């Protein structure tokens, strides 16, 4: 039996508490990176290459993924 709305089922799988925390952390990191780059560019304090502005958010995502994998691997049964 196929579900009527695939989008609703996909969103219900994505919309968990753990995923909300990860997304909020990534958005916060991205916001801080963009605001730091914008302020640095306007004040002339530091030259920022706008192509690499997403690297901190990706690093945070990798740390969260690795931490979750290690936590699940060494979980006591």
C-alpha cells in the first residue's frame, strides 16, 4: 500500500527533535559566518573570499555526524 502524500511522509521523517537541533546549529553557524564576513568586509579589517563562507557550517555538520556515529557505536546495550 502506497502512502497518499510522499512529501508528508518525508517531512515527518525529517522533522525529528535531533534534526531540528542540527538544523538550528547549522543555521546559527552560517549566520555567524555571514555576519562576521559582512562586518569584516565593511570595516576593511579582513578580506573575505565569499566562496568559502559555507565551510564553518559544513564543519559543524561533520562534527555532529561524527559525534552521533561514535555515540551510537559505543552505546551500551
